[in-house]
C-alpha cells in the first residue's frame, strides 16, 4: 500500500481493520463494503480515512 500513514487495510463482514505505521491495528465496526471499496480505490488513503471513516465508525 502506498501510504505514509497506513500499512494495510482489510474488511470482513462490516469490520474494517486498519494497520497504522505508527500506532498499530484499529478495528472500525459497521463499515459498508461500498466504503471499503472506495477506500481501496482512493488516491490518498490518509485523506479518505480522515474524511469518511474517522469519528464515523
């Protein structure tokens, strides 16, 4: 993954798991697959996380 902040992302049954380079793994619950797909296709993973995931799930 080409991100300075995020090393890996996975999604399973509504749980989005994100591994941050500096702080490790965090799980976000109730995330629709459409949000995960958009996250994968975003040009800036950090910006997408801040705009669409942080403080929402």
